[in-house]
């Protein structure tokens, strides 16, 4: 999608705001926001102020309008394209037809390397490889791995379980074609943010239970893992913090067909009967996120099952921060931490 000149200008202006002196940024952002014993970071609060002024958000009108506006809004927060990272277009065979995917490779990365099969967020309805282009580049470069970002089918055109089938097909392809992708088949991770984190968790669960090739590591970024329960964070952070309770309901209404069992582990991996034997995981949550508590419950569930788990709550951040690395150093700090965990997780695989 071509970037309109006005969006380019707005993006430049937005990025400049985050370089202003702290007292000026605080004045623009408003008084500190404190909830649940946490204080929202100044970077996050300023970003929310800009979002409100621009009328942005995850859901804006119809599905088509929401997709378009999210694509355009991404340019306000992504920053300059991260280089040197090459991008190669790939097609993945799948039940519903070939899936487009992008293979990101940092310059100078030897073969074979670790590989992250990445599923973008957006409630299974919005978002794309394009909205997560710089996030994929950032993870690839900082973690020193290849990243295969997958354009899985989305609702409402393709509701559950179509995205799950696509995610499983993508991992199977990555493992079978590891040599062609420049990857070590024993060092393939799955990961994603929000809805993508859900798909990554489901892939790890389903492949492990099937007894076939399974991921070596899971990177679960503020994942949605339980459709059956409203936890405390859903109430605390229901409004005005990027992901809202209203938008969560909107996404679920499009993704989950009427009559579906919400306890199906392919929807709610937290509710699977057995989590033992799953690959090591790094679970990331945001303090001011409606999905915070279910993500942390999943980390606890994995730990209780004997799975090696790292849990990192970013107490001062909001849902979606993976995509905000172009504005404010606080977001980059958080994403760099998860990239480090991915690097370490796949490096340790070589010694296990």
C-alpha cells in the first residue's frame, strides 16, 4: 500500500514528539496514569494521546475500514525500515490455497540458523505481514534468526478454525523445507502477538500432542489464550488503552462461529487437558492490557506442567507495543528483551 504524503508527514511529526524534553512530553500526555499499582510509561501515555487525537485504534468502522486504517496507522509508529535485513517472498501450500509469507534474513547470518515462524496479531480480523514488517525485521536482527512471517487467512471471510489450520500448515512447511529456508530444523520456534500468540501456542500444543515435529521454542507476546473467562484485567483495562473490551468482543464475534465450543483448546489453549512436554516458552504481557491476566495464567499453567517458562510483564506498557518501536525508547527496550529471549531459547536448543 502506497503511503499518502499526509501520513508520511504525520509519522515524522509523531516521531519528533518523542524527542521533546520530558517535561514537554509530560505536559502533552497529561498527568501520570496509575492503575493496579502500576504507572503507565510516558511513551505509552503520549502515544495514546496521539491516537485519540488522530481517531486511531484497532477497530474503526467496518472490517474493511479497520484493516485499511490500521495499515495506514502503522506508519505513524513503525519508524524507519530496519536494515540490513533482506526479505524474500514465499508461498506455503495449505488446505485453503497457497499462503503468502515473507522470509526475513539479517545481513551476514550464516546457514543454518534458528527460524521463527511468526503469526501477526490483529484479532484474527485485521493486521497483516505489512503491519508487522518492522516488528519482524526487529526480531530477526536483534535475535540473530530468520523470521518467516505468515499471511494466514482471516475472519470473517475465514473464521475459526481456518487460521489454526494455516498456522499448522506453515510450521509443517518450515520444518519440511528448513534447508531451503536456511534454517536448522531442530531450531524452529513459533511466535506471535495477541491473536498470533494464540496461534503460536496452539501450534505448539497440537504438534506436540500429535507426536510429530514440534517447535523448539515459543515466543508468546501478550497472547489470547482463554475465550471462556473474564479475568480481572479485562475489567481494569477495558477502555482507552488501545485494545478495549469492546474491540475484543468485536474480534471474537467475527472469528468464532456461533455454537463453537469456547473451551476447544484450538481456541483456548489454556484449557487443554495436558500441557506437559510442550517446548520452552517466553511469555510477555503488558501491565495495562486486558489480556494480561490470561497470558500470565498460561505461563503458570505451563510451569505447573513442568515446561520451562520465562514470564516477563512489562508493567508500564499497553497491548500492541511490539509495533511501536519507531516511537519512544521504552517500547524498543521491551521488544529487545523478547528478542534476547528468542536468541537464547534457540541457542540453548543446540545444547539440549
